[in-house]
C-alpha cells in the first residue's frame, strides 16, 4: 500500500501516484505537497498578475523539502551551485545523526 498509515500529523502519501509526463514512471507525492501545488497553480491561472510573495513560507516546510529532495534524487539531479551531490548530503546527514 502506498499510503502512510500514521495517526500523527505530517505528510500522507497518496494512494494513486502521479505519472511523470512522457516517462511512464510513477511517483508518489505527499497530499500536503500536492494540495499546495494545486492551490498555487489554480491561483496563478485565475490571477496571472498575482505575485506570490509568501512562497518562501511554504518552500522551507520539511515535507516540501523532503519531497523536492526525493524527486530530484529519483530524477538523477545534478549537484547544486555549491557542487554538493546527493552522496555528500547523505554522508553528512549520517555523520550528524551519529553525533547525537
């Protein structure tokens, strides 16, 4: 089953995954991230002149960052402008967690 069954708050995974266009690859995104993307898209279409000044407050949310990381990694994303790749990020994360 693709859905998270946790009773607590946080990102829930969707039963029906989305398909990447032209790739035939299924991805599963959290309901919160999907809802955010949907609302922003609807607002942008309804009001093309609207400026989304408050997007930063949504982008730094942990579920959005985790989803973006997962999608970029699954898409073989390149290192950022800092040159750090996924392996380096994950190695740093494991070092940080072992120091606790």
